[in-house]
C-alpha cells in the first residue's frame, strides 16, 4: 500500500515576522500538494498526466517574499466572506456592519487583511484520518475583524487519499451572529502552471443557471438560465469557445468571472459533482465535487505576465481558471439567496474535493 505522508519545513516569515511553514502532503501514488501556513495557500499541486508525467497544475509564486506582496489570491483560503459584498456593507439582526472596500467600492474576499493574509496554526491531523495524508489548520478571527461581527474559530483540513483526491474541509463556530463564506482560490492550468492559456481546456458545469452581474461584479438579481448563451456549460466545451463574444457580461469582466448556480444536492450537506475540467493535450482531467450551492468561475482575466512562477514562467492572461465553490456573492444583502448567516451553537461545515479520474480510469 502506498505510504501517505505530511512533512513540514520552514518557509520564511510573514510580513509581521511570524514564522511560516510549508507542509507537503504526499498521496504515495504520484499526487502531492504543498500548503503554506500563510493564508492556507496551496502553493503546489503535482499531478501525473495521462502518460504518467508529473506536473504542477496550480499557479504559485517563487518564495515567501512574493506571497507577501500583491497577488490575486493565488491558492489562498479566503474569508471571512469569499467573493463580494456590495458597498462593503450589510445588516444583520438590525445592526449594520461595514467591511473595508477593496474592489471598485465593494468588499472582496473578506477585506485587505482577510484570512488569505493570516498565518494559520496547525500541522498534521491527529488520529488515523482513515489513512489520509491530512493537514489541519486553525485560525481565530476576533469580534470585529475586518468589520465582521462575532469571534470566529475556523478549522480547515486539507487531505490527500490514495487515489490522489485533494479534499478541503471547512468548519467554523462563532460566539455571535455573523456571516461566513469560505473557499479556496487556486488557479488551475491542467497543462502545467505557466504553460500557456486555458482557453483550449474543456469545462462542464452541473448548472443550468448563473448570476448576471453589474460592471462592478455585483449580482443583478435572481439566477437566469444559461441555455443558448455563452454561459451554457452543461455540455463540456472549450473555455475559449465563446469567451470573446460581444456580451457586456463578458466584455466588462474581460472573460468569465461569474457564479453558477449548481444543481441541488441529493440531501442537505451531500457532495455532488459541480464541474469537470480537462486538458485535451496532456489528458489530465479534474472533477470538482462540493457541498456548496454555487461555483465562481474566473478565467484569470487580470493576469498580465507581471507575476512569474517558481520556474520563472510568466502568468499571462487566461493562464488559469479558478473554480471557487461557495455561497453566492452579496448573499448578506440578498435574503432570496441561500443564507450565509452563522449563529452561536451552529457549526459551519463545507467540503470540496478535487478528483482526478484519469488516474484511476
């Protein structure tokens, strides 16, 4: 039986001087992942292609100095609220709360000092974990952190099983009513990080509706059907097939940066397939399974070659795609959307898996 391991090594210091570690999870069967305690960042995810050649399929940066500087959330855990909150403001139980605005007058991914900029505590998960290579990370977010009410304790577990599936499991509790929406913001290129754009990758989504947005990426209202539009990925097709259409939804964003509404799960909290991404060239295929109601697809529209990976290759426009499983953007201001409110005595739970069926087929 393959030996699955979790090993840690120093990785420099965060901007505040806190020591950062890099944890390597090894499935023992060809798939391995590097996770930083800074931001819970997935800094590397090495997966064999159909011929057995191993390549890193997530966009990462060369060192801690690069991760400390500006970058578009490469591989990070984002929170307390992933995606956007309109105007950086929401009302909960009659009280208005304000989150710093960072994106065209709106709050994005929990604010400028969100969870992606924190050093998480933790290490190899205790116990057997079913033979998994598992890493447990914890973060305490105090009451008022980035404007959010309530002290929040978060536990995120990354794990690799013998088939190479990377799972991310989130749990959180609060001492006061708050809003929570957590995700991982990895950028995927199944041909290998820095190996051109992903417009030739095929994408299939288990969704027949999406949320149109304003020019500032705030939802306009209820979901609309994708049928007959450039947003219809019910059947697998290349990402670049219709990305350049003269549609304000695409031209305003420079590509896709929208939330698709996933088909309902068989039961509350049950995993179901959300997406399948494939690289026809190398044969890598990745399925995304989740308990979340939505998936934000972002096609790296703002990448411009100014950021480079560990091997020096620039990350060009559309050089990767993000598949961020989450609740809908601006849900705290949209009572018609699935609720993101967490109250004392409740537990926030979410799970997403990145599976690689080409390794077992």
